[in-house]
């Protein structure tokens, strides 16, 4: 993984080879490699890989996509490009190779700490805590991301950074992560298959 032009990130494969007929695809997943149907869930797809041993410049998108830190992706997954049948677990895409990603990314938000200042209009949901610090927030009807961020003394961009898998409209019952160490798949359980 290298920093690319414009502050985004590129992945480079070196010495890659595959004996899978029909080609393979590469995904980055925010969940651990033990997750059932890992390749069928939300992930970042690099698409079909070429047969070249060295493949530099596979783009992970611009800086805005990951808010400067793609480390919420926990697992690299390779699947066949054209799956023939589903596997015994009922998964459509069966991983052919899976590996845990180890990141060395500088802290882009030092000191980011959510502090609950109390319920208010637009942020009236419940907060889960650990050791007196908020770790998650459950949204209720009428909540807005701006008001939730304000309640916890962070910016809406900080809230997006803490919740990189939340790309749709906020819904009542949604759980939002409030700790840097829990962003991505560490905070959001995988959807049931």
C-alpha cells in the first residue's frame, strides 16, 4: 500500500500468480477473515486482476473515500472472477485466498475523543459507554449527523471518519461508533448472510 497522487492510496501486488481458471478478483473487507460469506458483503473491489506477476497502481480511491486512513479494512480477499456455484455456506463468492492486512498508517486525527454532553434535539439517542467513555450511539427518529456530532464535541467529518461503513441516510436504530480504535469492521457487525 502506498500513498498515491492526490492523497489517495494505491495497492501494489508483487510476484502474484494464480492457477484459478477464468481469473480472480481482489477485495478489501472491513471484517475478519473468519466471517462467513466474507466476499459477499460490503467491501472495496479492485475488480478483475491481470495475470501479470507485478501489478502496481491498483487504486483504493481518493483521500476523501477513506478520510485519509484506510486501516478499517481488515482483510484482503481473492475470489474467482466467475463463480460457478455457491459454496456449502450458501455464499456466492467463495474466497480462494484470505489474509489479514497489517497497517502502518500515521494517526491522522490525534486527540479525537468523543465526550457526551447530553441528549438534545437532533441527538436524543442512547449512548453505550466503557470506562466512562462513550463507545457507541444508537440513533432515534429525528436525529441528524450534525446534532449527533455536536453532542459529542466532534465535527461531522470526525463522525464520518469514525463510521466509514455508514454511507446511507441515518435511520432510527443505527449504531454509530464513537472511538477511533473501533472504526470500520471492528465496530459494525457484519450483516447476516
